[in-house]
C-alpha cells in the first residue's frame, strides 16, 4: 500500500542553468503572480491604475484516465469540458472590486465577488465573497486537485463576510468575519447547496445514512459567525526565503432543528523558496461539535455532490516544486511538483485519506496546462470519499486552460 511516499525529484535540467539568485527570485515572483492571476482571477486589484474596468476569463478542458472506473478504462479515458468563466476587476476613485462567475457542465457558481478599499498602501478591507485567510495562501498546493484539505473546506475556501489585511515587507496579518458561506448558509435562497465552488458544511451525518445522502430533515446545517485570524512572518536571507505562519478559525454551527454547534480549526505552516525550488509544509487540525449529540461525521457539499467527512481530524501536507524557465516554441515555463496530503486521526474510526500527486504545469502564453498522476485512498474524485469507501486508486489527469 502506498501511504508515505518520499517526495523526491531528480530533475537533470537543474544542472544546466546558473543565474543570479536575485534574477531567479524575480522570475519566480513574476511567474507566481501570473499563475495566480490566470488561475484564481482573485489577484490584488491595482488601485494605482486609476479608474478602470477589466474583463477576462478562461475556458478549460480535461482528459482523465481512471483505473477505478472500468468503463472509462475501456474507452481509454474521457475528454470533457471543464469550465468557462468570466472575470471582472476594477477601481473607481477609492474603491476596488473583483468578481468571477463560473459555468460548469453541471452547475453555475460565483467563485468570488467583493468590493474593497485600500486604506493605506499596507492596509486593505473587503466585503463580499472573499477567500478565507487560513493556512498557506493563495493555495497550499501545486496540482489541479489542490490538497486533501480543499475537500474539507480548509483550502481555497470562499465565504461571505468582511476581510481585513495588513501587509508589510516581512509581515502579514489577516482578520476576517464571515456571517455564513457564500450560498447564504443554512437559510440561503439557493435551489441546490451542492452547487458550490467551495466545500461547505451542510448537515450532520446520522448513523445508518449513506455517505452520499443529502442531510436528513432537521439536521441540515451551516457555518455562521466565523472568525479567522492569520499571521505570517518572512525571513529573508541571501538566496533563501522562509515564510512561517499560523491560522485560527472559530465559529458557530446553525442546525435546522434549532440545535447549536461550533466549528474550530488551527494550522501552522512554512513556505521555503530557494533558487527555483519551493517547499510547502502545513499541519492542520479541525473539529465540529453539535450540542447534545455525539457528533462523529458531517455532511459537506460541492461540485454537484454531497459527501461525508469526519467531524474531527488532523491533516499533514508536504509539497515540493521546481520552476524551470524554458524556450520551447510557445512554452515559457515548466513547473515540476509532488504534492502529498494525509488526513488521519479521524473521528468515527474512519480510515485515513492520503493523496499523492506527481505532475507538471506547462505555461505557454495564454495556455496553462496541468499534467497530473494521482495515487490516492479515500479521496473524493479519485474513486473514494473522506468517509473511507475505497481502496488505493490512480488517475491520470490533463487539464488545459485558455485564458483571455
């Protein structure tokens, strides 16, 4: 059983290029900014550009070969439309704004939508559907599938509320208050709570229910009145930088039958940049409690499905990446990576989840492509569930996106 693989790369091309460390750092920063702009559409809006409105978007397509799907195997894999999205960013006098809407085959969703104000060059406030400041930002991972934390609602999560950020050369402090999830929480006026970009708590999983069932009557739930605090400090050396940070999350759970509950999570993380290498490490714990119940499993929803997660668990993450500028026709950069996630110590004696993704991203003008080989156990979208209903599965995934 593959469970604790060594995330080791042998990239011979690293021996072929020698450049000044500051030049490498500038290249990596520029590439990171470009990727975040392309992939999330939630980059910082530059108010120094004056009054402006910019439109953009993307169309992405995907090939997958899945060893846990016999029909997919017989066909030699499948090619599908993934997503079409539209972005809008702008600034008007002292205000800034950004929004993104996505059309999938099976759902339409708001990924983010906020209005902000730059109080000073170091301080910014936002209101709307914004990214939850928790753990490594913008993402804690390199692959198309994110980390296993994403499927717990603890990576690249978006909720509805207020977000304050202070940034200096070496420090960042985030303080946020989210009234509820981006769909309006328990009483949100939406027809289907599975139509969501982020994973949200939508119910308490009762004994005897199937792991993919909708919440039972009276036990639908939603997070509410959640506070997030995050702090990071950068240590800068001649040819190495180290970001160390901690995150805390605490809030309430609203249950349909009137019962109260609470949600809590905490994380410590480190991000190392050396030459063209990047290492991301994170330790996370979370817990959901419902008054008067021995809560062991919760219902989550996103991407057209309900699923089940442990009400309490610990996660570990270790990712490594190497960015290689190239000049191969239109291809300007190749990023090689290995992302590893482990979810353990689950309540209800649920089996561990692990996911290892070895891959490469290819940057070619306005084309951005992920090529991933995934090995996972009890992992959503890799033949399993966080509740533990599958063995070790494998998937080859190629996701190509054109951005405009």
